[in-house]
């Protein structure tokens, strides 16, 4: 059983990352703004299935891979730190773009298409891949049981937080878009805070320990 500290740490990291504009947020917000909340919810269901795919893959193989080839974790860890630092710079530099101002209108598509787009957007999202490959293993504890079991629990925490945040963002996308459009200072503050959080995560990832064996 994972500790409350591990669960809380994953929840905080996922909360911070979920609030950072990325492929999932941009896709869901854009769909909700241009095609309505129902379309956003269908897209969100695809996103949720994408999270489950990553969770099962992590529990089935990542812990074993890192235990057998420690250098693989180091490579993924450093790649993850570099990517998070890149995202941080993208948020902090002048001219950063908000997901609540989508470029152009999106043509309405079917529910099946919405679901598949939400799924593929999440599966191809490097932020989520690195979350499962490099961040979750940091919270594995020798006394908490097999690594695969801990990953399932930690991933469950991530999914609950991620889906909840994305749902709230998607449902309020149109209202937030209008609010931020006339408040550039608030928009700038959002970008600064988000970029700062990403920078912290990048540093933590680069300095993280090697995960426990499966």
C-alpha cells in the first residue's frame, strides 16, 4: 500500500502538470469552445482511456526495465528533465500561447472521431509518457510492496487528478477564454506560475533517485 506522502506527491505533481498548457488541455478546450461541452466530454473519455493504457504499460514493464537496465532510467530521467525545462521556457518566454485561445475554428466531427482524437492526443503526449516513465517511479518505496502494485495505485491517483482537472478546464473553457481575453495581466500571471512549476519539476526530475526494483 502506498503511503499518503507518495499519493500526495503524485497528486501535487499531476495537478501542476495538468494546469500546464499541453496537447490534452489544448485539444479539450478547443473542442469544448468550438463544438460544445458534450463534444469536450466525449474527447475527455478518450483521454481517460489513454491514461489507462499508460498505467497498464507502466505496471507491466517499466519497473522491470528500470531494474534490469538502470541506465535506461537515467536516460529517460534526463530526457524528461530536459523536456520539462523546455516546456518551462516555452511558458515563461514572451509570447507564450494559452490553450483558451485556440487558433481558428474546428470543424464538428462525430463522437467516434472525438473519442479517437482524445485517445491519440493523450497517447502521443510526451508529457504523459515522461510522467509515467520518469516521475511516478520516484515515489516507489521498498516497504510498500511490489513496484507494479505501487505503480497501479500511484497511476490511479494521477488519473483521478488528471481527469478531474481536465474536466473542469474543459467545462469552463468558454468562460475562461472570454475572461482571459480581456485580462492580459492575469494571462501573464498564469503563464509565469505554470512555467515556474515546470522548472521545479524539471530540477526534481534531474536530481531524482533510481527507483526500487520490481
